[in-house]
């Protein structure tokens, strides 16, 4: 299973490298990432404490935490900080996320005519 996970890691990185510019996260111009959601009943489910899982432009699968901080204009002005945490998933969970990443990245490449 570990070998399959490693092959998928290389595939995800290769597909991600073909997308320039990388897709924006929910239309945000400052954040490039693709959200990965496991379909219900797809096998190993993530632990409940795991937040938003994304694939980044380098092909890394990470957890994304968007934090709001006070902006320079006072309390009404809010800035956003993105914190990415590299995930150390067991092979079966990595395979599940990587499979979704491959599907989404291939679909985006096809949309762009690649």
C-alpha cells in the first residue's frame, strides 16, 4: 500500500505542475489550492478533527486553516492568514485523498484543453 501511495504522490505532483496558473481556492486571488473531499462511503474516512484538506500547486496534500486577524484599518478591517499543515496520513487515507486529487486535477487539465 505504501508503494501505491508513493506512486500517487508522484502522479499528483506531476498533474499539479501542469496547471499554471494553479486554480484559485474558492475564487480567492491570493490563495491557490484545490479542496479535496472524500466521497461518503469511499473507505477510510478522515478523523473528525481534520479540517479542510487541499492539494497545493506543488502537489502536496495539506490541511488548510484560514484565520482572520485584525487588519491595519482597525477592528472592522479584517485580514486573512492561510496556514498550511503538511499531513502525515496513513497510506490508505493518503490514497483516498490522492485519488480525489488526481480526478480533480485531470478534470481541470481537460477543461483547459490539455
